[in-house]
């Protein structure tokens, strides 16, 4: 009976040792589980923060793309406006040149007529009748008018 009793205590001691070891390992596993749960929670929080940041960056990117498109449209509009303005300036320049040419021709014509009238007036220096005297006055007035007749184009007198 002593042998059975000793065998019983030995097996009992082994079982208690196994239970203690199991309890220690269970505590260790629970501790590791708590650490893992804490890390999982931290990762979830960090993931939410990154998702929020990513969404904000997406919105900002979309806003920048929209603004870029608006600026591209503005640039195209301004280029067309510039082209139209340059075209109108060329047309105005050509028109100005044509006007200048016409005015110069008119001035030459007036000068030629004036010179002819002066020549005629000198030839007819002596009035034969009162009508011619009146004609001389007209020539003198025309002469004064033409002498004072100046065109200014682009700041220059012609």
C-alpha cells in the first residue's frame, strides 16, 4: 500500500507540476494576446489616420487638376485674344499707311495746284478788269490756306 501511496503522490506531484506549467504558459499566451490586441488597435488607428490623410490628398489633387484645367482654358482664351489683337493692329497699321499715302498724294496735288495758281497769278499781275482782282484775292486766300495746310500723321508733319 505504501508503494501505491507513493505512486499516487508522485503522479499527483507530476500533475500539479503540469498544471502549474500549463497555468504559466496560459498566462504567457494571454499576455502575448493582450500585446497583440494592443498592437492591432494601434495599427487600426494608424490605418484610419492614413486613410483620412489619403482622402484629403485626393481632394486636394482634384482641386489642383480643376484649377489647372481652368488656367489652361484661360491661356487658350488669352492666346486667341492676343492673335485677334495682333491681327487688328496689323489691319490698323495697313490702314494708317494707306491714309498716309493718300494724304501725301493729296498734299502733292494741293501743292501742284497752288504752284500753278501762283504762276498764273504772276503772269496776270496786272488786272484787266475788277473780276480778275477778285480772282487774285481768291488765289491769295487759297495760297494762304494751302501754306497753312499741314497734315500730322504719326507725329510727323507732311
